[in-house]
């Protein structure tokens, strides 16, 4: 969402998350499990597929 941690980290609508904090992401459940391993304030690498590119961003997690 606009102004959220992902947007602040550089992610855009349409990006496909393929790795989150070193964990491969294949579906929505993978992201849920990966999120449980981190806490608000942690800074993690998030790798996305954007078009034909794979880009890694640093994202600071926030409380839900």
C-alpha cells in the first residue's frame, strides 16, 4: 500500500515477490510463514521479479 514499508523500500504494484528474508516464495503461504520469522524494525532483503528483471530491495518491517 502507498506509504507502507514495501513502497518505502522501493517495491511497486505488479512486483512479484520471489524471496523474502532469504526464504524462497512460491505462494501467499510462504510469505506468511516468512513474516513470522521477523519482527517490526527488522531490515530484510526482498527479491522481486519486475518484468524480466530480478531486483533486491532492503525493506524495514513495520507493525501490522
